[in-house]
RNA sequence: GGUCGCGUGGCCGAGUGGCUAGGCAGAGGUCUGCAAAACCUUGUACGGCGGUUCGAAUCCGCCCGCGACCUCCA
C-alpha cells in the first residue's frame, strides 16, 4: 500500500475555494507547474517564501510515493513596464548588458539563493525565451479557434467571445467580466483592443525593442501570460494536476492563462490550483515594485534597517514553515529571533535522534509511550496531508523533541521504550524534519578557525581543571567581545559565532 | 467603489461547534566554579455587539479595524 493511499492528501483548491481530496490524473504520476521568477533583478524574500512553500509540497508529494514532474519557469521575456519597455530590456540598458546576460546573471543568483534555502531544483526549469515556437503555435491555435484577432501585427485574445462560449472567464479570481473594467485605466495599446478586457498574446515590437522574434503576424514577442500556457502544455500535457503560484498572480495572470489554454486546447489546464499568500513587512505586502522589500542576502547578512542581525537561511525557512502557506505572514526581527531559538531546539533534538540506537532498547516497552509515539507519527502524516499544514506538523515535531530530550536526560528510562518505538520516533522525526520540511543542520564552519578555537578551548579547559578561574573566564569573556559565544555542556565545549 | 480574506494570550502563529496547538518572551526549577547554553514545569486568549445551539474562538447578522486583488508583482 502506497503512503498516499494510507494518508490521502487534501488540498485547498483555489479554483473551487474549498478543500478537496487530491486525485491525480494518472497516479502515481503527478504534474505540477509553478510560476517562477522574472529574472530582471534579484528575488526578494517574498518570492522565496512562495518557492519554499512549493518545495515542501513537492517534497511531501514525493514522500507519499508520487512520481512528480515539477516545472518552474523562468520568465525572461514579455514582461512589460508601464512605459511599454520590456523589464529585461530596461535592466539591460541600465546595467549596460545584453538582455540575455541579465537573464543569466539573475537566474544564477536565484539558483544560489534557492540552494541556500535548501529547495530542491525542479524537474524542468524552462525559460520563456527558449519556447518562442511553442508560444507562436499556441497563438495560432487560439486564432484558429476564432478566439483571438490580429491588429497591426499584434494578436489579442477575445475575452468577451471566449466568455460567451465557455462562460468561465473570471472563475478563478471570482470576477465578473462585465464589471471588470468599469473603471478603465489608461494603458498602452488600448486603442487596438476591441474590448478593455482583451489582452495581448503576441505583440508587434516597436523600433527600439531588442527582444523580438519572427512570427506570422510581425516581428515581435509573446504576451506575458502566454509562456506558462505553452510550457505547461508542452511538458505536462493539456491537462495536468497542480498549478501553483503567488496569490498576486491569480488575476490577471492565471485567469488569462486558463483562458489561453482553454482557447487553444479546449480543456482546462490544471485540476488543482494552489495559491500561496503574501509575505508582509510592516504589515504591508512585500513587493518588488514599491520598494517594500528585503533581499535574502540582506536578511542573511543583517544588512538592512529592518533587522538587528543576520539570520541563517534555515532559520528563515523554519520561520516560513511555522505559518500556513495560505496565510499572510508578517516579517519582523522579533519573530525571526523567536524562530531562530525554536529552530535550534529542533536541531538539538535531531542530534539526539541521530545518536539513538534501536538495538540498545528492549523488545517490549511501556505501552503508553509506544502509543504516544505511534500517535505522533500518525499526526505528522495527517497534518501534512491536510493541505500541507507545516505549522501543525512542526508542533508535533516539537512534541517529539520533548520525548527525545526526556530520553536523553534519562527522564525516560531505556527499559521503558521498545526498540520498535525508538525506530519509529527517530525515523519519523528525521524524515519529516529533513526530507519533508527540508530543514537541515546549519553547516559548521570548517575553516582554520575550528583549529584555532580547539586550541583556545583546550587552554581554557586546562585552566578550569586547575581552578584557574581568572584565566578561564578571561578566555570566555574576550571571545565574547570578539563575537564568539562558547557553550559548556556535558559532552564538552562548543562555540558559535 | 467592486471582489476576496483576516482580526487568537506580551510577540509570532495553528485551529473551525464540546477535547492542551506549537514556538519565543515571562515565572519557577535542574545542571554548572560562576555565567551562558541546554533541559524540565508553568500562567495568561480568541476585535465589539447581537443571534442560532444543550454548548461558539469556531456557524449567522451588523459594526469597528487591517490587508490583498481590480492588467508591474511570488
């Protein structure tokens, strides 16, 4: 019996605004598409939260026994500014680089950050610029189906006609087409559209535009929403299981994506839509465009006015997972400090778990304790299978940490706990912490500093043995002044920066 | 203005009809040469006013406050 049969997964499907049992099209295969970053500058922490959320879903799906194809795109074309200039092109102009250099540069930096945050790479990470033919084909298919029209080399999606035929425009975002553009904003190229709700799927490039490709309609570039439609269809098929992204993409991006897919392929793209909520700072959404942001580097270095110190990437990941992905989360220095302590507590317990040997324990233990551990094991699965409730799962892991500490301190005696229970406890704790939630022990620094510290700590240890408190305290205090804290414990003395 | 969501103890944050969320901080304790760290124990809560119910933080209504989206956004 597969784990996913034993612990059926329930997902809050934003398409229907309710929690539904997850039934993949072709179990054990699962196709998941997540909207990735636009690589015209560095990702900010809000982006990271989204990708960490989907990383945990990806990990848990795999842990349940599904074979997941996880697609996360890189947007490197077609995203326009209010001025009409492409975001990539604008950045290229500012940095005096080629647009593709910009894309490469920020893609590489994005990968670096994602790796620090311990997210697994997706199965395929397609770039929009590498899928122009597929996008042109899709424009053609929509035209062939009579749901788009060409004006002066640009092609627009006929939203009104689409809605008349399918009646579904606005289903995802809960919008009514007639009311949608009652208050019109002045936007570029509005004059070419038949209806304000129409949107470009192919745009003719203006003279100065650098990123452009040949198409049956003009030398131009695809509309922003089109890449996800084309690439999800190419790699996951016309209909697939899960489509995810930040809540701010619901409208218009995802709504238009659905319209394009249905318009081209006559079927809805994804059965389950998952939207992650926004990371806030000072109670306001973190957003690239209005400057209310903090980058992962700034947070890790502590080089930002909003934080008093740098935070380890794993602390940040833990901080994210303490809240449910569908809730807003307010970033603050205070909350991060709390997260740092809590995370450390789990890591201490992890160390204990890894040192326990089931063979040291008897075949029979205290039945009550065995039941407790069985219950904690079950709850880890039930909570994660309940719409990926990482907050609740962490709460169970903290309970398990308590048991591990009790074993370690002798509060729970060896004879009280069975070998099987120990196995289940350590295995569940380790697997959920590391494999499912992706939380790992902070890498110890392995520089010469370790050697130097070893020497200093030995000197201090000798002084202590000789009751030379003046010297031992001098070592401790002066190290503290240099920002190095030392911790005495039964196993010896360790240090941290 | 329209649509959607939120308001939980000092702070962060789960929970959705009766059963302890959890973390941090605070308090008490264990350990320790002292300290720190670590560990154990522990109090405090559901924005306001009504309603439904045997029973509501949880459902309904109104009010107050906050946020998101409404063609830049994860």
